[in-house]
C-alpha cells in the first residue's frame, strides 16, 4: 500500500482511508470513459468505496463514524473526481444525504439512518424541484397532513444515483416551512428516465415522480444547522477541481507528445502562455478551497461563503482549462477516444449544480456591494 504525504494533519484512521482511495482511483480512472459512454452507474466503484470504509470515514464521530476533517474530505473528493467525476458526484450526493439524515434524526430515531449508512445502504438527495430552480433548500411543493405524517405529490429532479438508492433525503413545504424527511422509495415513487446528457453521464441523475408518497412523521428530521458536517457545499468545489486537474494533465500529455514540424506542441509560445494562465488560476482556486476547508475545520464562520466562492472559481476554471485542452488538442482531442472532450463535457456540469455560478455570483455581488437580498 502507498502512503502519501499530506499538507494537512491526518489521523491514522483517515490516512488508511485516503491511501486506499488513492489506490482505488487508479482503477476508476481506467474505467471512467466506458461508464460515461454507456451512461451507467459504476456500482462496483461505489461498493469498493464502501468496503474501503469511506462511508464510515465521512460520518461524523458524534453519530458513530470516523469523522473526516474537512481538509481530508476535500482531498478525498478531489482524488475521486480527478479519476472518475461521475462516481465522485454520486458518492458526494450519497454521503450528503446519509450524513444529513443521520444528523437531522439523531435526537429522534437515534442511530437508525447512521446504521443503515454504515451497513452500505445507498442514499440520494431528492431536493431540487421544477419550480424552485437552483434554490433547492426552499421547496415550493406542499406536503399535506395525512395519517402517519404528510403526503407529497410532485417531482424532484436530477437525483444523482436515485435508481440504486434505498433511502432518499426529501424536502417539502410543511406548514409553510421547509421540512426534511427520509423516504424509502415504494410504488408511489417512479423514475422518469430523462438522463441522457452531455456530461457527468454516469451519475444518471433522473427525474423522480411522487404520487401521494407518505412522508412518515417518524422519519422527519430537523432542519440543517451550522454545526452539521456540510458534505455537499464542501464536496462540490472538489468535483470541479478534480475535473480541472484531470483536464490539465490531459492537455500537458497531448502538448508534450504531439509533434508539429519537428517540435512538440509544448514548445510553442502561445501554448506556454495559455497554460501558465490556467495553471495559475487553478492553483489559486485550490488555495481558496483549502483556506475554506481550514476555516471549516477551525470553526471560522466565513467558511460557508468561502466554500461558495471556491465553488464559483472552481466551476469556472474547470471550464477554462478544459476549453484550452480542446484548443491544444486540435481535432485529435475532439475525437471520442480522447479524454480531452470528456473533461470539457464534465466541466460544464459543475456550474449547473446548485448553487449555480449565477446564484453564487448574485450572493457574492450583493455582499460586496452591501445590497440586501430583498432590496
Ligand atoms: C450533474 C448534476 C447532478 C445533480 N444532482 C442532484 C442531486 O443529486 N439532487 C438534487 O436534488 N439535485 C441535483 N441536481 C440539480 C441541481 O443541483 C440544480 O438544482 C438543478 O440543476 C437546477 O435546475 P436547472 O439545472 O434546470 O436550472 P434552472 O434552475 O432552471 O436554472 C436556469 C438558469 O437560471 C439560473 N437560476 C436558477 N435559479 C436562480 C435564482 N434563484 N437566481 C438567479 N439565477 C437563477 C441558473 O443559474 C441557470 O443559469 C444535479 C444537477 C446536475 C447537473
């Protein structure tokens, strides 16, 4: 087993998981293009991650897990996303839903959802709605009171990995406020197969239809809180950074191996200048992300807005690096057999995932200019 050096403090239990993930990632990288082509969930990758104790690692200690630091978590998702961004996305969503349900119901159901998560059950986030746009934490669909809880009729869209999920984290409006539930999909939940996309094809983020689905009162959790481990906000920047790292590697490999008029492409000055520009911006995006993770680990309240900034920057630089890859790659990078075109398709998805770059830009711009949200 290889043991890597880390730029952040790592406990022994974390090191074991990170080393194992680095090994697994090599195999994931080799298979990623095929899963993408078939738009098929790499179930084996997810099982291997569970067997490597990755789920136990991400679950906070207070609900029975190892409790990765934010720094270790960010490292893990970047490594996964560089190798196979669809697997990284499904796992991040699965971890986000599983950890959230374990935390939100800790005082009511005890360890039920934590135990299911640790047992290898699959979780997914069914939060986005047709009418809520990017504001996925503000559901517009009302659940109505029925015996045993509330009933939901409506739709949730782009639910990564929903076809293999045994539990869904579902939100709905109850008495005018967002409420969160664990739902075991039954015959009232059906999949509408819309997922035939440009990028992140192997996430199979389908549309789910709910027809009088019972949101059980005992599976209702509290609302997200400041002290909860913020899996999705901390994971999304890492997905784009991993894609950007992979796109840069593919670009470098092509520029060094493609010989034009007797010299490698890497010797052309325009390539050097453009690579300098994207590599420097990418390094800055990694640095901002690492700062936000450090703040999160040290309880600095600015970690949340800085994670948003890191997502914004990571989403944009991933597209920039991948676009440069297409220019440097020429027509050979445009061929389906080249990883260059796949990195561009995957990079585009990062900025669509909530909160989108437009929504984040609005938040940052208002904060910088001192404009209140309702002004
Ligand atoms: C690969 C992938 C995986 C996903 N996985 C999941 C998942 O597992 N679970 C889940 O619940 N969701 C998931 N989503 C959904 C995602 O997080 C967004 O909520 C959803 O994509 C928003 O819908 P939309 O893309 O149709 O864009 P729309 O919301 O229709 O946005 C269209 C445009 O309007 C802008 N816009 C939207 N709302 C606002 C606003 N309030 N203010 C300003 N501008 C706005 C957007 O930035 C965009 O430019 C996933 C999406 C993708 C692409």
